[in-house]
C-alpha cells in the first residue's frame, strides 16, 4: 500500500472541523476606521475553511453583535456565506439523528446540504449567543434568517425553560462518529439554577454510546462574575470529550483538561476586539479540529486580518523620582511620559505589521493611568488630537482611574489568594439587574419597593435595555398589581390601610422566596408586552383615512354643540350681555365643565353595558394606590342618598372631582347659577343627539360610580 493510499484511507475516517466563536458581525459598523473589521475577519475565517477543505464550520455563538443586525450587516453576511459555502465539492459525512428534533424550530427541519434545491459545499453549524438570541413574539433571531435561506444550520435551541433536554446531532464519516451537542445562550443565573435542580439532561445514543466522540458547544460565562452568574465546568457531564466554550473573548484555544470531569475545554475567544481590556490583547486564533474515532487534535490558526491591540498600565505613585504631586509642572511631566509610552506601543505595532501586510494600518492603543496619590489628570481630548491619523481609537487612548484603597485589616483576615487570580476587568463588570438590585438595597426607606420585587423589576429593565421591549416594565407592573389585588380579594381583607399593607408585605415576601414563580411572572409579563406591541401595530395599520375623517367630523360637531350650549346662557345677543357671556365662559367653572358632563352623562348606559367586559387594569388605575382600588370595588356610593348642598361640581378629563361652594347672597353668583342651569340644559340636549364610543380606558374606572351618583342626585 502506497503512502498516498494510506493517507486517503485515513482522511476518510477523519473529521476536519474549523472552530470559531464570537465573530460579532456589525460591531462599530458606522465607525469610519473600524467599521469593516468584523467583515474582513469573517471573510478570512471562511477562506480558511475553504482552503483547508474542512467538513463543516462550527460557530460558538454571537455571530452578530446586535440582536437586530442592520441591512448592511445582514447583506454582507449572506454575501460571504454564499461566496465560500456554496459549491460542487461533495460533503463526506452523513446525519444519523432525527433532524426534525435537532432543527425543530426551523420551517425546513433538515440539514441544508441535504436540500435538493441547494448546492452546499461547506455546511455551517451554529448556536446562538447572548447578542443574537431569539426574541420577539415569534422568538426569532438573525440565525433563523440564515437558516431559512439555507446558508446555516441553527441548532441548540431549547423549547422549554422549565426543563432542557439536549439532543445531539449525530454525525458519521467513515468509522468515526461525533455526537454534536449544542446549548444556545440562556441567562446564567437561570441555567445555574436549572443545573442545580437537575433540570438539564444530556441525551446519549442508545447504541454503542462509548464509540461516539462527544463534542459540546456552549455560550455562557466561564469565569465567575457572581455567586450564580456563571456556569462551573463541574456542572457538565463527565462523558463529554471536548467542550467548545463561547462568550469569553480571551483566546485560550489550546485544550485544557478538567481533572475532575476528565474532559477538555477549548476557549477560542473572539475574532474582533470589542472591549479595551487585557483579555482582548491576546493574539486571536481559530482552531482546526481533527477527530478520528475517540482521538482528537486541535491546531491553532492565527488570524492575520485582526486589528492589533496593545495595552499598558502606569501607576504614577510607583515613580516618585519622576513625579512629585507638589511640583506645579507635574501634569506636563505625566503627559510627556504617557506620550513616550504610546510611541513605544506604536513602534511595536509597526514592526509587527512589517511581517503581515494584511493587518490594518492603524492599531488600537490603550494606556491605563492610575493617578491615585494626589495627582491630577490632564486633558484627554487635547492628548488624543495628536494621534488622530495614527491610532484607530484616538478618543479612548488614555483611561484615568484611582486605585481603591483597602481598609486596614490584620494579616489573619486577609486572603491574598482571592486577589491573585482575579481578572482585572471582573470587578468592573455590572449588569442591569445588579444595578437595579443595588439601587433598591441602598435606597432610603421611602424609596423601597412595597409591591414589586427587585428581581422582577431588574429582569424587566434588562428586557427593556437589551431587547428594546418598551412595554416590559409597564406590563410587569400591571401583572403584579393584578395578582396582588386578586390575592387581597381572596383573603377578604378589611378595607383598612394597615391590614392591606401587612397583607401586601407578606404576599411580596412569599413571592421573593419562590423564585420559579417570579421568573414565570416575568416571562408572562414580557409575553404580554410582545403581544401588546403586535396588537398595537395591527390596530395602527387598520385605522384608515375614513376613520380619521369620522373622528374629525365628530370632534367638530362636539365643539359646535358645546358652543351652542354656552351661547344660550345670554339672551341679549350683543352689548354687555355678550361681554358677560364671554367673561362667564372664561370664569364660570360650570360653563367650563358642562360639555364634559354632557359627554359623561351620555355614556351612563354604555358604562352599564361595558361592565360585562371587565378590565382589571386600565389607564385610569395606573396612578391609583391599592387601597383606593380596594375601596372603590367594595364601597360604591348609593344612588338614593339625599343631595348635599353643592352649588357646582367641576370634573376634569381624568374624572377627578373638585368641589367649589359659593355664597348665594352675591349677585354675580346668581348670574353664574343661571349660566350653569342653561349649560346643563344645553349639555343634556347634546347628550341626547351625540353618540360616544367608550375606549379601553372607560371600561373600568372606580371613580365613575361616584361621579354618576352625584350627577343623578343633582
């Protein structure tokens, strides 16, 4: 047997997989210098896959930087995938698993290269990350668009948030078999809790389960950012052979062995610098993974088109011979020292570029200056002007910070091991939920939440910030208010403020303990916000020009009727009587409120009919306390109460009542009373001939019972 024949036989049983994660297409696409960096690097990655004749390309999430990528980003991605992944080269492996399970979310639940209408030479398998995760009413993401176009195979989506069953994509090439597991990005705290509660199951093939090479792709926090805000490697099953870990941007692509679970972990890192931190300064790579039987080999391939990034730190207090805080010219000395450091990094970047002409010309430079010890920072804007044509990030070159001094403690209390291995960027990483929780923990007592919970509010704010769900906070408040009101009614609590506050407090504490129920509340509120947004868009599209004309005609008629009712207050036509009518129109509260009472009175019958359609939370109850709502549902005033001596009741658009009493001995008040009587008659005439349609806000208003009873008593 010749060496060529033996090599061909070996390649028939060997998987060749190109591995990459966190490409972040579209990052800073509007930047004049860095706008095309992600597209150029993605082009290089696909070119490497084509040149190495890989069996497929495996992506570990965050292919796009934005959840809703721009048309330019989406168009460039489609263009590159079609350029490199379509062709006549046959695919050498086959799918053995049930593809309707692996790609159940797709309208075309099969791998793209088996589609008779497509000609795919390099299949792409990808999970979603936290930047491009499914969202919206239909739970779609940008990867679903690529999947529908037949350019990518999106796997690793979980149909349930209560229990996750990770079903593998079973691949076979010759005698080698791979069980490809994938789990798209899930909020770390939720996934952590699900692992603890044994709600995550990794399904295994029934036949010859020990003959499969088990490859797992995950996109979560690997480093610890909080008590439960990461996924420990020990949570993963020990039958896994290799884990491709996405989301972490520092390149640690060389497989490291987990001695407890006995599997290897590879962290390819990002292919573009998205944060000016030390982890991003590591050389960027992709991996060429070779799998034969149960053996593997991962070869690092450096990326040549990534913009170089250099970072350095300066602690001014460490140079007492150069910098003296008492020197009036110390700021100029600091600026000159920083310029020298920047020039040194620019020289290093120029030397590195000589050996690689494909690198971008302008590098990224970051100089972090610790000016604690009595020093003052200089102008960053003036400093950056000197490097506008030489550096890609001139506005972010210098970063001034002060080192936080630790309180004096005894040596027995200090554990130096906690500080040695802590990443530099770990302490500054905060999420929106953490900020919300921290705010309410440190807020004054009167600013504390009494009905809502910090956890639910934080999740709603996170949805508002990350997913642009504008109604998430409002719907969460509505949902929890409805639930609290139902709880109070079921308990038959007396309408006393102290008892209601105590019941609300106990109910809130019980919800805080039941985290699963609280997560369900947040999901329900977010789904209602999505449905509300889609319904609003449908209603806006249904409203036609004819409807707008009808509304305008009705408003015009309403104003004419109001003017007619007001003009009937005087019988002289011109002269002083007309002046008094105008003055009364501007000063008389009854004339100002009469047309509104006319419209309100005409809707009494429709209010009775609308009571069948009970809406627990409407616009009128947004600013209403629980005590007011509770009283209004249980203490409706009787219609047969004797009338009190009020000369007039003024009502505004929000149905608030303002009672104004007058002394009958005044002559001016007599004219006001006659004007009010005539306006009442005109409003009744108007109510008899105008038709009013109740909106959603009129369906339930606890103040309408009071206003109606008073109107009937008069």
